C-alpha cells in the first residue's frame, strides 16, 4: 500500500503502550500485571529502534538504549517475580485486590 | 562602654541561663534561687546598661554580617523606646520568676529554661534592628510559650496552647510576606535586597505608591493585631490566659502583648505614614470596639482570670486609639499605656494567682469576702484594681489621659470612609468620647468583681485562708511600687522617650498644621475688653 | 584493523573522577564475598560487616573530598565519553548521597539485628543503591540516567521488601515495584520521544536540538515534558504522583524509608535540576507544571498528615510536603532560588534522617511506631525526645533550627523573582502553619502527656546502639548549627548553580537568568 | 518663715504624710494600736494653723496667687500641677480644715472599739489630702485628678465595713455614679481644650486664664457648642453634689460610718461640686442656657429631696436628703448668678449639717447602732447635750431669724426673685425643710422611748465637737450678714461685677421664714406632744403620693432596671457572640482543614492500581490544563 | 527491488497484527498460562519488527532475553502461584472488576498521544524535517578507527559503541544485574526447615488498627494455596514492624 514510515511505528508503539497500560490498570492477577509492564517496556524498545532507524542512521545510540532497556527490564521482571513469590508465601494469593493492607 | 555589645549580652544572657539549668542538680530550692538570682541579675544589668548608655547618650548598635549573599546580617540595637520595653521585660520576668516560687512545683528545670528562652526571644524582638532578626525572635518565642502553657496549664491547656501558637503563626505569615515584599522593593530600589531597619524605612519615602504602602502596612499590621490582640483576632487570649499558670500569664499579659504594640508603633506607624493616615479611621474604630465590646464581655465572665484577660484586651484598645491619633501625644500615650498596662495586668494576674493557690478555683461565684482574712492581698488588690480603672496618681491614669487628650486633639480624620463611598460620620473626637465611656464600663466590671471577691461576708469554706506569703508580698509590692511612682511622677518615665515620640510623630505633623481650628487671627478678633478684664479680675 | 589505543582515551582522563564510585563498588563486592563465606551469621560478624560497609562509605566520602581538592573543578568537565559531568553540583549531590547512605547504614544495624537474620545483604543493597544515585546525580546522558535510575529503583524495591517475613514489607515492595515500573515505563517513553526529536542521547546535543522548539506551542513537547515530569514527580514523591510514598514508607523497614526519603529524593532532585537547566530551560510550561505539582504536594502533604496516627506514614506525608516547598525553588528557576533549594536539600537531609533515626530508636525500644505510643517518652529517654523534637521543629521551620533558615532563604529567593511569586510563598507559609499542628502534636505527646503503656514498658537498661545514637546526635547538631553557620554552605551551592548555568546550551539567550 | 507660709501646697502634704506613716506603721506593727487619731488630727490642725497664718499674711487686698509646675509632658501638650488660692479657695480651705478637725476628734470616740480603727484614720487622711489638693488645684486638669481621688476616698470610706454586703454595694454604686460624672467632666475638659488648643498663654487649662479661654472657646465653638461644653462640665458637679439625675448614691452612702457621712456627705466632698461651678464661673456665666439649666437642676433637686425626706424613717437617710436639698439650693443660687449667696450657704450648711450628722451619730452610738427613728423617742432626757445641739442645728437649717441658715438660705431665695417659678420652689422647699427637720427632732427626742436598749449620753470626746460646731452654725450667718458692722460675706467672696444686687432683702426673707414656721407648726402638730394629726391617716389618704415619695421617686428602681435589662443583656449577648461566633469561625476553619485532611486521606485506598489510575489521570489532566493555558 | 519493499510491507503488517493480537490476548485472556504464551507470541513479533528496522542484533537479543528467558521465568512464576482463577473467600462478594475507569484512562492516553504525535500540523516530520540536516557526528564517530566499522551498521558497531561511549552504563548495568540477582535470591529463597524452625525473631506487633483484614483473612484462606504451601507456622502470623 504505501511505504512504511516512522509514523506507523509510533502509532504501533502508542497502541501497544496503551494496551499495556490498560492491562496494568485492570488485571487482577499480579503475574499478568508484570507481563503488561513488560509489554509497555517493549513498546518503548520499538519506539527507540524505530527512531534510530529513521532519524539518525549512523549513530546506533537508540539501539544501545534499547539493549539496556532489555537487560534492565528483565532484571526488574525477575525481582518482581521474587517479590511476588515472597508475598504469595505470606498471603498465598496473587490477587491484586487483596494487597491493600497498607492504606489510609 | 560603647565597645561592649550591650544588646547582644542582654539577649544571650537568658539563653546562657537556659543552657546552664539542665546541668544543675534536681533540687527545687536550688533551682528556685538560681533562677530568681539570675533574673534579678538580668534586671540589674539591664538597668545598669541603660543608665550607662542612655544617660551619656551612647548609641547601642551592633552590626555583624551573617549571610552577605542574601543581604542578611545580625543587627541589634536599642533606642529609648526599646530601652523602656527592655526594662519592663526584665523587671516582669524577675517578678514572674519570684511569683513562680509558690505556684510551680513540677519539672522546674524545663520550666525555668523555657522562661529564660522566652525572655531572650522577647528581648531579641525589642532590640532587633533587622527584619530577619526581628522575624527570627518573633517566631522563637512560640515554642517556649507553647510548652509553658501546655505543661503547667489548667484543664484545657493543650487546646489553648495550640490555638495560641497557630494564631500567632498565622499572623506571622503576613508579616513574612510583607518583609519579603520590602526585600523585593529594596532590591529594585537599592540594587541589593536588605532587611536593615535604617535602609528599609527609607523605602516608603522614595516614592512608594500609597497602595503598596497600605498593602505592606496591612501585612505587618495583621501579625501585630493578632498579638495586640485586636478584637476580631482576640479569642486566643482568654483561653491562653485562663489555662496558663500564673507567672506565665503574667509574662503573657505583661510583655507578649507589648510585642504587638511595639511592632505596630515602630514598623507600621514608623515606616508607612501615608498608609497610617489612610487607615487611621479604621484603627481608631476597631480600637473603640476593642474597649467597649470587651468591657461588655468582661462584665458577665464567671471565671476571674477570663475577666482579667478581657480587661487587658480592653486596655490594649487604648493603644490602638493612641496610635490612631497620629500625633506625638497619642504615640506617647500608647507607649505609656503599654508600660502601665504591663505592670497592672501582671499585678492583677498575681492577685488571681495568689487566690488560686489558696482556693484552687477561679470561678467568682465560689469566692467571696477575702478582704477579711487576707488583708495584705486585699490592700494590694485594691491599689492594682484602682490603677487599672485609671485612677489618678496611679500608673493607669497618665496613660489614659495622654491617649484621650492625644486622640481628642488630633485631626486624623473627621469621618470614616465606608463602603460604597458613604462616610460614617464618626470623627476621632466622637470615637474618643465613646471610648471614654469604656472607662466607666471598665470601672463597672472591675469594681463589681472586686466587690464579689473581696468584699461581703466571708464564705465558711474559706474561713481558714492564710495571708500572703513573703515571696508573694514581695512580688505584689514590687509591682505596686512602680505603679505608684509612675502615678505620682509620670514625667519620670514619660521623659525618657518623649524625644523619640516626637521624632516618630514627625511625618504626621502636616496633619496638625493643615486644619487647626484656633489659628492666631481668631485670637486677635476677640474684643479687647475681655482680655483686659482678665487682668483686673478679682480685685 | 581496530587499534585499541582509541579505547584508552577514555581510561586515564575520567577514572580519576570516578574514584568514589569505584571504592563503593569495591566495598560492595567485598561485603558480598564476606557474607557468602560466613554462613553462621553471628551478631559479631554482622557488626563487623556493618563496620566494613560504613568504612567503605567513609572512604568514598574522603575520596570524593580528595578528588575535589586535588583537581578543583573550575569549569564543568565531561567524563566517560560525556556520559557524566563533573561539576561542583555533582560533588555536592554525591556528597549528600554518600552522607545519607552512611547514616542509613549506621542507624539500621540494631534494627536489623532485632528483626531479621540476613543483615549484611542490606548494606550491599544500600551501597548499590547509593552508587546508582551518585551516578544519576552526575549523569549527562539519557542511557546513563536510565541505568542509574534503574539501579537506584530496583535496589529500593528489594530493600523495601527486605523483611520478607512480614506481609507489610512484601506488600510495600510489590506496590513500589509496580508503581516504579509504571513510572519507569512512562519515563522511558518520554526519553524515547526526546531521542526521537534530538537524535542523540547526550544532554548537550539534546539541549541544542530543543532550542529550536522554544516558544513553539507544541503538543509533542507537552507530552514529553508531562511524561518526564510524571516520572520525576514519582521519584520526588511530588503530589499527584506521591500515592506510593505513604504505603511504601509505612510498609518498608524504617531505615529503608529513611534511605528513600533522603538519598533517592536527593538523586531525583539532582537529575531534575540538571534536566531543567540543560534540557528544558527555555520552556515556560515546565515551570507551570512544576508549580502545580509544588502547590498540590504542599497541600496534600500537610492536610493528610493531620490525620495520620502512624509516625512513619506521617513522615512520608511530611516528605511529600517538603518536596512541595523545594519545588518552589525549581518553579522560579533563578540562580538564587535554585541555590537556596540546594541549601534546603542539605538541611532537609539532616532533619529527615534525624527524625527517622529517632523513630527507629523508638521502634527498637517499643516495637511500634504509633504516634499515640510516643506519649510520655521524655520521662524515659530525655535525650531521644530532645533530638526528635529538634528535628520536628526544624521540619516545621522554627527559629535557630536549620529548617527555619532554609525556609526563610528559599521563600526570600522565591519572593525575589517578583511580587506574583509572593502568593506562592503565602500558600507555602499557610501550609507550614498547618504542619505546625501535627509536628507539635508529637512533641506535645512526648513532653506533656503521661507515659503510654509502651513507654512504660521500656526498661531503663535497654541498650540503644552506639551507632544509632551517634548518627542521631550528628544529625541533631547539624540541624542546630547548619542554620547559624549557613554562609559556607551557601557559597558552595551558589558556585554549583553557576557551574550548572555554564552547561546550558549556549544558543539560549540568558533570558531566564536575568530574573536572578 | 514667711516663704514657708507662702508655699501653701504644704497643707495637703501634711495629711499625705500622716497617711503614709499610718499605712507603713500599722503594716509593720511599729505604730501603737490607737495612735491613728493623734497623727491625723495633728496633721489637720497643722493645716488649719497654716491656713490661718497664710490668711493673715495674705495681705489686705487678697490678690489671687497661682503657681504651677509641669507634671506630664507629651508632644505639644504639657499638663501641669501647682496651687491657686483666691477668696473662694480660702473659704473652702477654712471650712474643710476646721470641720474635718472637729470630726476627726469626734471619730476617735465613735470608732474607738472598731477593729479597723487605724485603717479608718488612714482613709480619713487620704481624703483630707485629696480634698485639700482639690481646693488648691491651679488648673482644671489638676482639679479633675483630685476630683477622682476624692471619689475614691469616698468609695473606700463608704465601703469601710466591707464585710456588710450592703456597704460594699453602696460603695461601688457611689464610685460608679461619680465615675459617670467624671466622664462628663473629662469630655467637657477635652472639648474646652480642643477649642482653645494653642491659645493658652500660661499652663494649659489654668484658672487664671479661664475667662479669656471661655471667650476664645465661645468664639471658636459658637454658642451651641459652647453650651454643650458647659453642660458637660456641669455633669461633674451633678454627680459629685448628688443633683437630680445622679443623686441616688448619696442616701446609700449612709452605709458608711457616721463621721464619714458628716465629713464627706455633708460638709466637704459634696460641696466640691459647687466649688467647681464657682471656679468655672467665667465659663458658665457666658452661656445663659447653661445658667438656667444649672438653676433649674438645683431647684428641682431641692424640691424633690425635700419631699422624699418627709417620708424617711432612718435618721441618717433623712439628713442625707436634707443635704441633697440644701445642695440643690446652692446650685440654684449659682444658676441664678448669686455666686456669693451660694458660697455663703455652702459655708453655713457645712457647719450645721456636720453638727446634725454628728448628733445623729451620738444618738446611734447611744442607742447601740439603732438608726430607725420609730424605735427612738424621748431621748431628750437621756442625751440633753445632743438634743440641745440637734435643736440648734434644726433651727439653723430651717432658717429662723438669728441662726445662720436664715441669712444664707433666705438670701438665695431673695436672689431668686428675678425668676418667680424658682422663687416659689425655694419658698415651698423652705417650708418642707422645716417640716421634715422638726419631724426628725420630735420623733427622736420627744415622746417616750420606743426602743428596747437603754440610751446614754455620748462621752466628752464626742459632745465637745458638737458644741464647738453649734456655735458657728448659730452665729456665723448673723456675723457675716453685714448687719453687725462687720464686713459682709460678699465683701470677701464675690465674682467680678455681681450680677444680682445682693444684700439681705428683708421682705422676701420674712416670707420664707413664715413658711418655715408654718412647717414647724405642722410638724409639731403631727409629731410633737399633741399628735393631733396622725401621720398614718395622712399616709392612707394620699397613698399614691406617699408611695411615690416612699420609693424615692422610683429613681433607684429605674437605674436598677436599666442595669439589669439593658446593660447586662448587652454584655451577655456580646459574651455569647464572642464565644460562639468569633470562636466558632476559628473552630470552623480548624475543622474544615481536618475534614479535608480526612477526605484526602481516604483517597489512599491501598490499591496500587487505583494509585496508577490517579497517576495517569493526573498526566491527562495536566495535559489538558497545559493545552488550555499555553 | 519492489517485491522486496512489498515483502517488507506485508511482513510489517503481519508482525504488527500478531503483536497487537498477542498483546490483547495477554490482557484479556482468562487463563494466565495462555496469556503467558500469547506474550511469547508478542515478543517474537516484536523481534520481527526489529529485523525490519534493520536492527538484527536487537531482534536476536529480544528473542533470547524476552522470548526465552522472561517467558520461562513467568511460567515458573505462574506455576508457583497457582493458575486457578481466584476464588474469593466465602461471604466476601467478588469485588467488581475495574474495567471502565482503566479503559477510559488508557483510551484517553492513547488518543492524546496519537493526536499529539501524529496529527498533520504537529507531526514529527514537520518538526523533524527541521532537524534532519543538522545531524552532528557524535564524539565516538570522530575517533579515527571507528569510521571504518560504522559502515556495516552491524553488531561490531554496537559492540564498539558499547565499550567506548557507553562503557559506564554497561558497567553499572552489570552491577545492577548482580544486585537484582542478590535481591531475587534474598526475597524468594525458601529457608531450610531447620533454619526456619528457630525462625525469624518474630515481631508480633499488629500495626495499624485500620487494616481490618490483616490477621483474620490470611489464616482464613491459608488452605487453598496448595501448590506453594510451606510448612509455615501459619497461626504465628507476623505482621511485623520495620
């Protein structure tokens, strides 16, 4: 149809980001929530790589940025799961509705 | 003598006492004597310094740069007006500490260190010559006062203490806004922002618009009005007084109210003459309300201390009246009222305190007929009550006279501009006359209280009361003596700051000349015969 | 085909400045190995490990001082391929972060002894987090910002959940992780858009690129700024983005709350100031957003704190409120206001750490931090009460404490920017009056009230850890003396702000700064 | 020696020194119990001697001397104090020193057994100090100062037996009533000063320049303003001399010990009002309206007081109303311009009224504190001297020929010829005076003794002053009437060109004397030995009139009503307003802050996802706000 | 040449649709396991996109790190925490699922972003065009040896940049991963029973009066989490203070 430009990617990342956002805000299961956070981070990755590709071909800082995002988000996901397991051992549930002990 | 930083010594000395106290062993007798002697020394020292400097008119001024980048420096000094209030402060602190020998018995270390911290804060306020230092000491006196009321106070003490602190703090917001406004103006006019009194006071004369002057005037005025207290902001005073222990309420009534009045005189009226001239009608109107309204409220009070608290609110209304008169007489009357009210209200609270330590009740209904078996207390109470009525030959009278004469002879305003361009046809003369009615109402509630408490048959319950203890008698005598001396020879005190007052009233002189009813040519038109008649009058 | 000499370019020039970070990493690893090789975890070893980590931090501090004195920074230089800048501002911030980390380690030891068996890993994480914070404070590259921010955040999530046995700590860390993850995601989206506009991740290049968009009303820029402000707001716990703070502060172990309230906030302020002055100095909307945030956090911080009955939660809201006061300096943006902001940050560090140290000391004695439990403490622990009261008074801004001076200088510089800003000052003052109510309430309880059951239960013999009491008295003396002897610190902050100003993209006219 | 006599201001200082000695001495228990009398009597005697020496040294033509020194300086206002002595001043000085000397001697006997003996003498000394200073004051301000001092000493003395609630209430009432008068005087002074602000050649408000000042004030203020000022100043004497609107304190003042009633509420203090009018005559004479008002106030007071005195049963209250009536005469005299006659009556009245009070004192002393005349009677036999002196006094006051009352009172009535209505009131009141005076005489001294204690003659120290006072009250009127070739009273005391041709006008005097005798006959018929007309029957026939008089023309009830239903409710309302409205607003702000805190707190509901919703919601709202603003 | 671009377009739309579908599946699918698998699908399609954006190394890394590593970790997580849909304790009505508000917020967020980034008069190219010609060589490129290597845009360039220009972030990332590992171990390691026996020094002070369900609810549904039930002493619930 027409040439794939930068705006396709930006549109794509925004949609993905919003889906991730919706997932985070509405999911009951903590694991699903972590997944949606990963989705959002991936959206940012696409964004960066797209910008790198279309805006500044000869300096791959965008891609390097996305590499760092890759590694760090993986670390974060694993820590997230560790925390979730620790919480699960205490509360034996992963339901986000139940994690409202600290309030007011 | 001039090389000695007199002002800083007087400010720092009480702090030193406050720091030494926690280290002393915890024996009550020792703590009492230490603080008593300390306060006495402070008073003697201040008198000595005053004599050494004021008499040889050595200026007391100290300039220490503190934070040059922001134009903040520690400037402290004392002119005649500050000296009078400093002496009043040290004297009342000495009296209240001697008074607390009998009325305070728990946690003395904390108590006395708080009192000394309070003293240094108040001395700091009176001797500050830099807005930053003034604001710093102004805020510093909050915490000691809070602790003094909330630990040794009466049943509802915490509510009263918190109310006192929040009220004053609320007021100091507007003061800080005004200070920063001045700082901003000084930045644009002098190039570098400054807080120094001498330079900041020049700003209004360098063509500051009257609107800005009024705004700054009001900024300062709200903080001082709360402290004065002025009527709409006065509800903290009765609570604070009723709950505070006797020596603390002596200090509160004796000195703290004067900080508001001193600030008004020096800052508001000293620096913003045009704004003062514009706002004078409203001040005098509120001053009059202050006197009449609180006199009415005091009439029906059941609690003795609350009655006296309202009476001091009513007396401070005279200060407003005096200041609103915008002439040297009014200013001097206001300062005189500060001093005499300081002594009188401290005396009144001392009387209430001595009664309270004996009867442990403050409601007037339960009291009666103390005159019989408390003769010394009766005698002192009589003199102090009469002084607070404004009886001649006692301290209250010269103050009230100067305020009335000053206000009546002033031409500050003939009518009060009210909303929508209408004018309230209340000239300063009519307002003074209405305030003079306050003198009658004041006499009414005070004498009625005196009659119910001291006169009449002795209640069986109180038949075994003992008369005043030497320390109480010493305090009462200490307060009554200056009241009588000032009453008999007011010029002794008034003379000290008269030049100061005329200087302060200088910017308002143009009001006097502008419209003076009896100009010289009217005298010339009086038929010669009458004047001649005067000569050969009673042959 | 690829001569390695080019790579060496980076080594000798920049390593010198990164000495403190290096020492910290080294210390980190040393403590880690020591913990691995002593499974017995007796209290003496734990104490020894604490001392090791404390020594590392002190070494890092001395290294910082040594590098500063050895090569005085007259003009800001770039290091490590300009991914970090070395300037007075960086030195000040790194010093604050190290100080915060050191005090946290000191005050946390006995607390951890009592509550968990794995003690030494705590110090490793603290050192890791402060390493991230230090690099964040001096970073000059988007990637560097991201990675440093993530080290700081991820270690904080773990620290928050350190007492994994207790539900509160686990829940706090989960909440912190999720909220933080979202914050990072938004931040990254914003950074990617910035990268999209500027084509480079280096601050200087981005600054120059963004110059073109000055004055242009541009939704993309608004989106970018909103996202970055949201993320930084989260890190600073500024008002609408502060929801995580009370829960995490209450749930996390108190030393962690202290660490979060001081180190992560200082690092966040550092990066915010850098971004303000280098990237977005020309944009008016930036000041408007921060203004709204400042007012909101002051109001929410003070109003909600009135109703709190848990000491840590109250301190959380107080940090929100203080973030609001500090942001005022940012909103005005003149060099005087930013330097007063930095001075406020210094005093804030001491008073906050002092307050948290006191809460820790109290909870080690009584196992609770309900405010009502504090009543009557003066009878049992007069010095603790005195210290805590001084810190609380300083948080309110009562004279002769540093808090008063800091607030006065800040409001003075804010008012200097123009009469319209005086309204901001009045709002701030109204809020600090309200803050008086709840701070004084604690002092009232401690000094005036009769001892509560918990206080009664404190046995006079109960030992307070020497490290904690030294740290507490250090903070209290600092709070008392910092105000009076403020001018050396003030010179330091003014110099650092001037150096920051030099790094702004040259093209922008000095518009913003003649308001100074 | 001569300049010692010259500085006449020493006279008030002697009692002040006595006061100080007694107070300090008694407090420190050095002074012996009953030494109060010696000190005070000595000081007053010294004052009397000093006055006489000064009078003799004052020289033939009695030039007024005025000396003053600055007392309080402020801005352009300098208030000063000093002494000013002229004929009227010398007259008052003589009266005060002589009468108070005798009364103080009498008090020694009367108060001997009272525990507050030395306190009483201290108050007496204080009173003497303030009264003498008032008389000698050189300017209106100084007079105002001692005006209030005198008010306070009367407060102290009325409330001497403060354990009795009625005495305490009477003292407060007296002081407040005087305070209202002082308020009027103060306002008057202020208005005067306002209009003559920088005209005063010498010290401000000094009496020497008063006439010039009056002219200037009239010129500046215009007739209406000037009259208001004069009436304001007149408010002072109205309160002090117990004229109509502010008179109810005098009868209650009888709660005080009898010597006080004699000294203060008969001879000296109440006369101060008239003295002030005399001093401020140049101001009053200028405005005719003021003069008529003064005259009429005097006249009405004389008449009303006389009518009330008829119904009184307490001997002291009767005498109090008679004092009020005689004061009304003096004020009327001043009002119609009879300056000399007013002062002449003041002098004669001082002597015989003091004596009458002292007689009533010895009667009460004799009947062991019994004051109700219905329980007395036939005391002639037990107290011959008191009865005799009382008779002399009664005759003097009614104005029968040889005695002093005739000359002074009838001279006033004579002078009031020019205003017929006042003349009528004067004459009728003279009749009434005779009636109620002889009524009291007959009820106490004639008939048989109705009380149940056994009265006895009072000791020597009490009846000597009685006799000493009886002589002047009998002869002084005649001596100074100008008939005996001695220089008449006018020769000494007159005000400039006397407006009314004075000198006894015998026709008028004869008429008023006949009225007096009529009143005597009526009293003799009702209360004397024949008892032909029974008072009870009269009471029933004229019951509404009797009720009116018995309730003292309802003044007291009116004042009490005003206090209770006007002032106290206002005070209660303002107290309520203060407590609920102003405090309410403060409390309201505090609770709103708290409530909003609570509301914001519930925002924190513990769910991370709702936090994040707020997070992104905030971003969106900020975006909208920014798009809208920028 | 044009079939190459055609291939590009087709594969772009293919990957895009797979990605969006996968993302929606992750969010809306009832069972957690399926959503994990769909996540894998999304990751792979993103890797494909990377290839299209000529970033082969990133695509490979994506597949490795996310596709393999993360998905497996998530599956572990699911296994540990039970994949049955949540059963609410008896008596407590199911809290309604929040879907309206998040939906509105997410949709508004997307709308705003799309409008601002893509709308014609504000689009990127208009802005970007302004900028394109300015491209400045970053410092790394100026280094002599580097010029040659950039040409092939491949992995060596990334490696070079990684170890020259971004060495510090790299080192810091390594420290970060180390710390994350320590943290994960601390938090989730199951202490051996005997160590557990002497247990944590229990800090049994129930903190806030506010949280009603602190104590009661946990003991209530202790039963249903069968998979990971430890031999904790459930009754000594430690709310713990810190």
